[in-house]
C-alpha cells in the first residue's frame, strides 16, 4: 500500500481498492477517473452508501464500501507494526484521535494515523471517542426511561434521542423542569445490516436534509447522527412519489436508521442541532 499523507481532519478517507470516481450516485453513472488503491480523498458530503469527494481537483462520488472507516481512540493507544502486543510500537496515539481503519484482522485493526500505518487493538477504538460502557446499560434494552434517568444523561437541548439496536426501537425524550427525562415517543426502526452496521456511541445532531438518494431510491426527512449516518424515512422511489420499502424492525440498511415517514418528519421538524443521541 502506498505511503499516506498526513490526515488533518475527519474530512479525509482512503480508498480500499482501485475505485471508480463517478459523476452521480449510481454504479451506472459515467466514470470520471479511476482512483488507485490507498489514495487519499477529501470528503465533501456523505449520504448513507455514497460519498461526494474531491480527488486531484476532480469532484465526484465514491461508493462507501470502497473507503476506509472512521474510528476514534478513547485512551492512549499504541500503533504497532504487526497485529500483536509483542510487536514493535510505531507511535503512541492520544485519546480522541481520528484514525482511518483499512481492514480488521481478528482483534486488530489495520489503520492510518498521522502519516503512519500499523495495527491497533480494536477494543481501544470506538465510533464516538468514548470508552465502552461509559453508561450503565443494565436497563437499556428493557427499561429505557430508567436507563436515561439513572444515568442522568445530559443533552444541550430539551430533547434526547436513544436507539436500541437489539430491539430496533428509537425513543424520543423531553426534559422535565427538574432535569429528568419524560418519554414522548417510542418507535420501531430499521437499522444497519451486519455487513454495514449502525454506529454505536454518544453523538449530537449535526444538521439535516429534506431528502437524499440515488437513481434507485430516495429517503426523506434526514437528520444527521454523524457523517453519513442519519435518521430518515423508509425508502421511496427516486422521484419520492411512492414508497418502495416500508419494512421496520429489521437490520437491512447501510447503517442509517429508518423510521416511518411521519416519525422521521417529526425529528426533522422538532429536534434541534446538538441534541444528544445514544445508540447501543
């Protein structure tokens, strides 16, 4: 694999194979150029299974499966030359650092950090930069109201969103005057399939789009969790005039969380940016 440039921020990824840069979000779209394996691309936008990128001054779309995965360290981590605790250290990575994961080898992730390539013990990586079990999850799957109030979850806004990936349920809470949480809604949802799982961790709403899609589908009322991950509606046809997949309570998305149209619309209209999201 080629030598990598210094990663400056979370807007860069690396190609995992020789990859077609396309004019549109479609595998049948015209190819602008072929980007070699191991190349660094700047991410302009992300919508579930496609990334809009810049490469050598050319702008286009790459399919997400061919790009590295963004992870964060939650403690001091040693980047090693081989997937073994006995191998030579390459670098010490501080907490909350961004790394780009190229592949996973057992318990180890082959990753890029600060112009250096090596292996990181995967346990020390997370989707949000927080350690596992930051909260007491004893009641997360059985009593969400108790979970959020026992853990005294904080949110910068009057609302809180949680998603239970095991039971495929999304909860909307409203803050009481005393700071405790009152459950407003409990909705079934569809989550990422095993090969493209929904991210876990604590996140904060970071924008929204009225719709996005490709030449095969459209989703509506998309509220961003992080990067290319959103809460959004079930699937419509490309014109947005007809529902083509209304399945909920399943694991079959590219990582986004699908909701009934009216529920995705409610989040889009009512949940403010910076609202806390907990997914587990």
